[in-house]
């Protein structure tokens, strides 16, 4: 019986360690995705979301970090390349108040 309890305890401990490892892999900088409503040199605003004509999430405005990086796939871009209506993924600072990176989706061959 003592052997069974010891093996059970080891199994539970192994599961907990496995779960923590999987969660650690998921962690990274916070991100948010959406369509650009407006952008200027200091802020970017993402459109709100609607469902069946009702607003389910209001527009969100974020400050841009001074050294914000803009990319399209692996290519470096500038803020001027980010236009209203563009789908983007924003990488946020740990406090989720400012944008450190803006990722534009890479255009396909038909987009060039």
C-alpha cells in the first residue's frame, strides 16, 4: 500500500511539472489582433468588434513605444505602411499599455 501511495504521489507530481512546462511555453509578450481604425505617430486604435449588429468590444487605443518595430512577414516596414483597415497583430509591453511591435500579414503573390 505504501508503494502504491508513493507511486501515485510521483505520478501527480509529474503531471504538475508537465503542466507548468506547457504553460511556460505559451507565455510570451501579450498580443492583440484586429483592424486598424486610426494610427498616428503616437497611438494606434483598433476597431471595435460587433456581432449581429451589436458592439461586443469597443475600439481600443494604445500608445506606441518610441522604438516600435513594424514588420510585414520578415520584412521591416515603417509606420507609414500601416493604414486604416489593415489587419495587424500588436505586441504589447508587459503592462499592456504600449505597443512595442506591429505585424502586418505578409502579402501573397496576388497582392504584389
